């Protein structure tokens, strides 16, 4: 494989990176009481030392009492957590890397397997989660306004700490995605609607507030998915016209980069064309895109969380799509979780040294 094209620099506003490899966000739950530790900082530093161009953090929750269902998921608020993130970004920058936090509100979820519960009930657009079970609180107008403000504050804090960009988590059945999806958004006010385009209002207001707080020159990413963990074949947008109606308001609100999550990046998004989600997003909006979904591995990430191993696989189809201009950056998840030197090995052509992925890697912060 000739991977030279993946190692060209990329610049957009505040984001200046040495190559096109982005470490995808992966929930790790190694931050006791929401505070990132020195080990978390070392974990990200190792990926920066391993030549990753852009590190996107694990999901880190905004300042809402029920934004998380896990006590060990990091916060992006509170002096201790903010100091922890300052240590993270200092380490990444010292190692020559660039990084953005992924700011997150989980919405209404099933209770965590640990039994931990937030101090108040989960909140969402219509009080139901992706499975229609474990009902939560229907968000009021003031809840929505406070949540939008909390996203803005987290983004402002990210900029103040020296991060290079910020990513909003709008995928995978969490809060913003719950507003997009008709099954979880049954509101009859301005935050609901019969069409996907109408149901973008909450996301648009979050994006506008983030943009207001960080200014025009700070790179803003949003991660989106068509599928849900409870519905692998779901498509919010059934065709290119619906996708354009979904993404255009988000782009107009201030998104610079669409991070397009698929189970498998090589699967066409719509019949009649081999463009994947990131390819369509770029074509329809003209914005930069990140593709992600089983890059460099033989199995998808849902299987990984069920305990399945995955072996290293060819990047030929990825390179074909990248060189065609379908997307600008490549999100890599499990290979980097299991091997901090994955990017260096790809760059050097040391494919025989690539590690596969095993579920054991989920249970530790791999440093070597």
C-alpha cells in the first residue's frame, strides 16, 4: 500500500495537523468521579508520540446533572476535571500532537451495569430512550436552554485550555441524536416535527451557541450517524435529498467538519452509488468530512464490544476513496486503542507489525 496521501498536512481554521489520521473518540471510563487522571494524559500522549494527526477525546460530558450514566466517564466541567484536561492537552502538545474534546450529553439511557445512577432522572426530548424503556424526564424549554448553554460553556473552556478544535457528539442514539430521530422525538413544539429537517432545531441551536462562544476561527466538528446501537440498519435520511435537508442547516449554523460514523466505512450509503456517508456529506455540503467505521480491521466495533477479536486488514479501498476526494480525514478507533504506534507503522510500511484488536484492550489504557 502506498499511504503517502494520508500523510499530507491538513489545515482548517485553528486546526493544523501533520497528517490525515484522526483518533476516533472511544469511551474508556478511566476517569474516577469524572476527573481525567495522569494515566489518561499519558494514554493520549502516547498516541500523539505515535504520529496521530488529530486526537479526538473520548466522550466527555457537559454540565448537566444527568448528562452521564457512568461515574467514570470524564466531565468537561468542574475545577478538578478541567485541570485534568489541561494536563491532557499539555501532554499532547508537548508530544507534537493536536487534540479536540468530544463534548457530550448522553440523553436518556438504560441504567449503567454498575448500578450507578445520576442524582436526577435522565432527560431527553420525549422522555423515552432508544428502546422505549427506562423512561426519563421530558426536557422543558428551560432545560433545553440550559443544556445549549452548557454545550457552549464546554466549548469555550476547550478553547481556553488550548485545545485545537472541539467536537459535538450528535450520533449513536445520544441526546442530540434523540432529537433527530422520530422514534425518540415525539414533541409537538418547535423542537419536534414530522420531518428530519424540522427535528434539527436543537442541534442547530447547540451549534450556534458553540460557534458564538468560540468565535469564527475555531474549528468545530460534529459527529453524526445514521444507525443506532439499537437499530443497525436505521437511516435518518433515506435518500440524498433528505440528507441534504438534515446536514445543510447544521453546516449553515457553523459546522466546519462532519464526522460521519458508519459500522463499516466501505458500505455505500445509498443505492446506485458507492459513496459512503462521509462522501455524501462532503458532496452535499461542501464541508470537510471524516470517515470512520472499522478502518484497518476485519470486524466492526459492535462485535468488539461483544468480545470479538479483529485482525488487521487492507487499507486499499480506504485509499481509493480518499484519493478520489470522498473525505478529508480518516477516523481510526480500535487499532489505536490497541496499539499507540499504529500510525507510525502504517507510515513506515511496517504492516507485518500491525496488531489486531482483542476485547482485552477495552479493559486497560494500552501504552505500548
